[in-house]
C-alpha cells in the first residue's frame, strides 16, 4: 500500500500467478473507490486497466461510494466506471436511499450474476419499491455529496489541533481520528453523555462519516462535543 492508500500496480503485477498447473489462475483485479474516503486518480485507473489488459484479468470496481469519487474528481460517474468490466454501486450510503445496490456490467456478466443470485436465494418481486427510492437518490442526491465533503473537511479542521484526539485523515466524506487506547473508555463515556453516537471498539482508530442525515446544526453539536473532550 502506498502512502496515498493505493495498491502499487507493480506489486499487483508481480503477484499475478504464472500460467502453470501448480498455481491457481489470476483472473480478477478488484479496486474500491473511494477507499477510506480517498478517490482514486483517473490516471491510476487507466494504468490499472492497461495492466488487466496485458494479463487478461477482469477488472471490477467496488463502487459503494462511486459518486463520492466522481464528485471529488469533478467528473461524471461514467468517466470512472468506463475503466471497469463490472461495477457495483450502493445507494444507501451518501446517496441516502433506505437500501439498495446494483451491479452494472455486460449482458454476459449480468446473466451470471442473476444465476448466482438465484442459487444463493436472492431476488425480490417487489424490487420496484426500492428502485423508486434509488432513482430519487440519483436524481436529487448526487450533487449534494459536495456538501458532505465540505462538512467532513470542516470536522477535520476543527480537530486538527486537539490536545488528545489525533486527526488521522480526512478525505471526501470520511474523517478518521485516533484516541489513545488508555483513554478510549473515558472518550466513550464523554460522547455518550453528549448524545454523540460513535462506533467505538477497542482500537484507537475511529471513523466518522458525513451523509444525508448530517446537517450543519448536527455537525456543530458533534464538533462542540469532541472539542470538549479532555481525556
């Protein structure tokens, strides 16, 4: 992994198995965009596509936050998806739909996916109800992702010089903080008392994500609660 969070393409190329009966065949490269909030550069995707072409690999995008990446890069989502053979897209994260994901690909890819969905018990006759919510999200919630990115940047800036909480990273709509392990218990008690709900486990790293349900007033309350923590 590079310092910017990308898989080095030369390392991927070295990991591809030779055509030999003693090895499993390398068949697929899968990338996630965004990854930890980072939008993968378009030239990186272009070079990864060329790598797949050289080695006969299929190329899949885990695009759970594809539209965040598109907004961050200032391009249509199709400019990112065009590099891939198949793309999965989630509508229930930043786009704000209640539930729903889709797989996009060639007819041959989708036929295989439909078969495996049926084999594993998937399928829902009333899928149109969810489709309506997803279409609403595509029509109304893509451009506003820039608001989430701006709020995440404001949250990151507010915590940049905190005496206890360390800002570990901020990209698009994600903010990563670290709290010393010996203070996690006090931190959990503090945010609970402030009415701020965070998923705090036993590791010092905590992820915070801005989305459709976080407005400026909510962000202000979160910032005030975090700033007030003294450990």
